[in-house]
C-alpha cells in the first residue's frame, strides 16, 4: 500500500547510526538543565526558601542565553592534545562533560540553608559547562548529516534531551524519596540524588569518545582566513595581524554572514526565535513549586512524570520529526506553538481543582507531547538557518536568543504567583504564547524560512 510504504520510508531515517548518537548526546545535554532549573527549585522550596527567591534564583539559567559570547572559541579554538586526539567538536564536548561532572558533584556537597552562595556558584558552573556542551553538540549535529536528515537528528536529539529532563526531574525526585521516604526535608536525600545525576553524565562522555568526528569542508574558510591575514599583515606586525584576523573570522564573520543571507528579514527571524518558547519557559520555573503547593508528594510527581510524561515526550518528539518531514518546518512550528500555548491553560484548571492525580496525569501527558512536537520543529528550524563552517557560533547565537528574553521574564514568575495566584499565572503564561503564532506566519510569508 502507498501509505504503508511512505510511512516505512519516513521511519527508516530513525535507524541511522547518527540518529542513535544524537539521541544519547541529547540525553547528555538535557540532564544538566533541570538540575539548575525546576529540580533545583523543588529542592530550594522543600528546604524552606521562599518563592520569590526561587524565581530570582532561576536567573542562573540565563547564562545559557549568553553562550554566543564564547561560542567563537568553541568554533575555532583548538584544545591542546584533545583536539588532535578527538577532533574539533568532540574535544570541546568531552571537556564540557568533565566540567559538568565536577560542578554537579559540587552542587551535591552544598547546603542551601547554610551555604546558599556555594550552591549558586556551582549552579553557575553547571550552567556554563552545560551551555558549552550545547554549543559543541549542536555544531556536531548540524555537521553530521545533510539537510534532509536534520529533522530526524533534531527529533532524536529532542527525545534524548527531554528524556534526560524527565530523569533529572522525576528521576531525581524518585532517588531523593527513596533515600528518605518521609515527607520532611533531608539534605542527604538531595545530595545523593545529585551525585547520581553526576554519574549519569558519564553516558555522554562514553558516546563522545566512541562517535566519529564529522567531516566538514573547510577549504573555503581556510582560504578566507589566509586572505584576511594577508590584508592585516600589510598594515600590522605579523603577530597582531594574525590575532586580529582570527578575531574577525571567529567573532564577526558568522554574524555578518547571517545578516547578509537574510537581509531585512533577519530581525523578524530573531524576534520569532526570542519569543517562540516564552510560554513554555515561563510556566516551567513554577511547575514543581506548583506541585508542592498543591500537595503532591515527590513520589507522586516522579511517578507521573517518569511514566506518562516520558512516554508522551518520546511520542511527541518522534511525531514532530515525522510531521516536519511530511508537512515542512514552518507548518509544524506554528502547530507546536499553538499546542504549547493551549496546554498551559490546563494547569489553570489544575490550580482550581487542586490535588487530583488522574487530572495531573492527563495534563502532564498532553503538555509533554506538545512540547516534544514544538521543540523538534524549532530545533530543525534553527539548524536550517546556520552556515557550514560557522554552525557552532551561529547556532549558539540563535539558541541564546531563544532563551534570553523568556528566562528574564521567568525570573519574575515567583513574584507574580505571590501577587496574583496560580490560576492567573497559568492563564497569563498561556496568553503570552499566542503572539508567537503571528510571528511564525509573518516569517513564513516573507520567505525567511527554509
């Protein structure tokens, strides 16, 4: 049958070896984020830290929004010994993953009641190392396959990423509850949980060591480098000229290239990128705090997220990848944004109903499916905007822009809940997602999308 044959062809892309590698690298990238985001919020709340402080503490994750600042180093700088052994992308990946193990262990040794500043410093290091890993992995993903495979790689990456987010939330809560099954706060339970999370980062390290460095044609870039060096050497001493040429090629050219390719539509694209995930991110800061305040236990939240949340994340991400292949990126980008905005309204209903496990199970399942579809399409879209040779810097810029404004707004979420309550908060977090639909339409209509 034509339909069965078409479906079989679409699904065959997921059997590629690169897809499996990106699945596991996505896991490595997704694990640290929740450890400085919602899981940390749960830990702080259970320890007795007030909601407003927790909201401000989420600004630690803003460092992800500034990764474009050092992305040129990841794109161009060779690491002694490591680069010669592993290649340009994998050397930065293994360095970042090693730092993450150390930093997460540092968080596990901190006490938010007596040394909140120590916990904050290690959380900052986790965010910095995690953002650096994201830069390298994103470049690795984009350079690993041709454009027609990017949707499948993005979907696999997203499945791994969101699976790790579930493990870093539901898994971390389960471990903490298992170490100490009582309902009270016990520091050792959280410390053990974070130590296990640090151990799981070894998965990414093993995959990095076993993966093959992508082959990229850099001849045109090398020729451009030499031309710029010669131009600078005519005006400056050799050492200074080479340094200026490197800075220009690493830090200026990737951004110039982006604006040259998209012209006056570049600003519209950047506006879409900076707001696409605002509804999801603003809601996410208060998610676990909301569950605690509604009376759900760690075990209940972990069970719901681990079973239904994970399954629907996998289904949503895989569906997103297939839908992008079938209908194109922009249509699914619009559909995903609509789903995410609508599903936030469901939590307003939960806030009215209160403690109700079956209802929360349905809402979390729908929310995870929607997030999987939206993010798979969004990653594929961001990947299509980059140029070969500048993928690390350009993708870091785009993904940083994606986070900066939403993370800043999310920092006020705790204060908003304290002032207006959860029902108003979830309605507002839903409404701010609808203008994104207009931006997707405008970008698509102006021919700015691929």
